[in-house]
C-alpha cells in the first residue's frame, strides 16, 4: 500500500512538472509575434483598400468624356471653379496633351481654383521615392487628409497650358500658419528633368525657393532667371549641377540644398531632425525645424471668378429674413 502511494505521488509530481507554466519570456515572444502578425494583416488590408481606390480612379480616368457627361472636360481646377463649382474636393480634369483624364483635388479657398499637387499632414506616406514614382505620382489622393504627390508629368502638363501661380501653405507644430506665393510658375517636361521656373515671390513665409542665403552668407540666384533654372532630382536621378541630394532621399528641386525642401523626411515634432533633411522652409523656421503640414497648389493667373448663385424667384419666401444673419452662400 505504501509503495502504491509512493508511485501515485511520483506520477503526480511528474505530471505537474510536465504541465509547468511557460516562462514569461516565452509568453512575451509569442504575444509579440501575434501582434506583429495582426499588424501585417492590417497593413495588407490598407494596401488592398488603396489598390481598390487607385483602380477605381484609373477606370474613371479611362472612361470616354461623353460617358462622363463632360464633352468639354475641365483642363484644371481653375476651370472647375470658373464654371461655378465652389466646393473643395476631387474632380476629373484633362490637361492639354494628357493621354487620359485624371483625378485631382481642387482647393476652393483663398480665391478658389487651386489644383493641389502636394499635401503632407502626418508622415503616413513616405516621400523617399524614385524618379519614376515622382514622375507619375504616389500617395493617397482620395482621403481628405491623405498625403500625396500628384506627379511631375501631370504638373508639367497643367502648368504648360498658360500662366500659373504657385501657392504654398505651411503650418508648424505650434499651430502657426504661413504662406508663400510665386507667379509665372512652370515645370518643364522630362527631357529637361522637370525643370522649375519661378517668378516673383509674395507672402509671409519668406522666399525659401529663390532667395534663401547660403551658408557663406551669399545670395542664391533666382531659378527663373537666365540659365539658372532648377532641375528636379531624386536619389536615382541626381542633378549633376548640385550635390544637395546627399542630404535627403526625397525628390525635390535641390538648387538651395534643403533651404526649401518640402518633400523631406517627416519628423513627429519640430526639433527631432538630426540633419537638415526634414520638411524644411528655411526662411521661416531655419534648417533644423521640420514643418508639420504643407499644401502646394497651382492656379491659372487669369482665373475668372464664377458668377454668383442667384436664388430662384419662386423660392424667395425661403430666404432667411432674420436681421443681421445673412444666408450662407452654400445654404448652411
């Protein structure tokens, strides 16, 4: 009997030892692997959604204009606005010479008619891209706060249609906002490396594109004057006339090095940049401050304002007659 009891105790001890809890380190490793697996699934779903959005956009762009009900399709957001469309959002345009139509975001603020070609908000989209990606464009054009680059080829086609203005809206991490505008803005074609042409500056952010001082205290030469125009550069297609691409993996007109590189690396705060490779606008915050948000857009210089929207005579009874509270033009 005693031997049986001893055998039972021994068996119970062995069973307990076999069922011993897994060490914490192993549990942590297993949980981290599971979390990483879930992150991979989420990333895969995001990519799939974005591919669907891009596919829908491409299908829309390939539709014949007659099917879109747009026999005279707009050439840019300036024409969209001049035709009476005053709501910011996505529109379909087809610049002169474009093989297909394309979706663009039209900003109807600040006078309206702006075609947005760059937007940065939170760093979700990497702007460390190759030459071909900058040529055709990348990013999330469809989300209200999505980050994107419309593409150098569309930008060339749009700005080659006439005289265009450039506007740059900037915001820092303290909520301060500044802007810069340039007239006579144009981007040449690919055989000229999407060369930048600029005119006169106006605004309160400073002229970082054509008037930023060099480290030696000398004045930069305006890229729109004479033969000193600025070519676009990427890590796989550097401009032989500048060595500034070494500071950044992004694509930009690097004649000023990073004095005005708005495609630089996105930092989650203003002072995290270890080098001057951030989202930089030198004439506002210097080389070492990385800007929080940026929007770059173009508009035809001869934009005509749309006619005012008049209320129908039979609807006059619906007009707000409360003294001192005018009706909102959009009816809100």
